[in-house]
C-alpha cells in the first residue's frame, strides 16, 4: 500500500515522488528504501512489493530506444514490457504460488508518463500527472486542484493529501526528477 505520483512540467521535466510506507497486515512503518528511482533516462516508481522494486532497480536494464522510434507507446509495449517481464520472471517475481499478485508502476521518460499494471497493460493518459497505489484517488484529486501550480509543489501536496486521508500512506516523501 502506497502512493506514487508523477508530474510533468511545461518544459518536459518529470517530478516523481513516493511515500515511505511498509505495510504488513496490521503494522505500518516508514521504510528507508525509496519507491522511486532513476534507470538511465527513465524514472520508475512502484507499488506492491519492495522485492518488485529491488528487481527492477538492480537487475532490469531498459532496452535502448531506437533512434528512429516515433512512438514511445510502441516502444513501451514492444520493447520495454517484454524485457521487464523477462527480468521479473528470471528473478522469481511474482512468486508462482501467488500468480494473482497485483502491482503497478509509473514510468516517466522524455516528458511522458506511462502506467504499467500487473497484466502488462501500458496506460498513457492525456494528463500532465499520474498517481498509483492506495492513496492514488486522494493524490489525483489534489493534482487536479493544483494543476496550475509549480510541479514539485504539486507532487509534494498530492502525497501530503494522500497521507492525510489514506491510512496506508506515510511520510517522509522521496522525490526524483528526470
């Protein structure tokens, strides 16, 4: 349970932020491991398991974007997803006892924000922001209300709103920019 947000500036920079919650049935604690990180020119944020994030951060290498690639959506579906799926499977994620594990990612690249779901669906909304996780509804409401503010402020306030109203979102917040 968590909240990850991404906001695109008018100049194409992306601020990504995450809370620090670690939830285990009845205990919620702040965790030191960031849920957002950079991989080359990509920013990646994850929801569900710290193991998911560790595999992506330490073993996954996004395939190079072809020079002639005109559609980042095509690249995400045709190149990024097969490589990501292969790396996760190679490192035992998800655990085969729990094939219905649901997780989400936010991937920021070149001024675009994509969401990826555990069924390998790649989403791309016509908004300059996105949020995933248990606190995403609160964060999206805040992002909408703050749409004309500075983007780092928007990301911080969206996470603050999620932490205020969602019991599974915990400060401190951690941010990256790509």
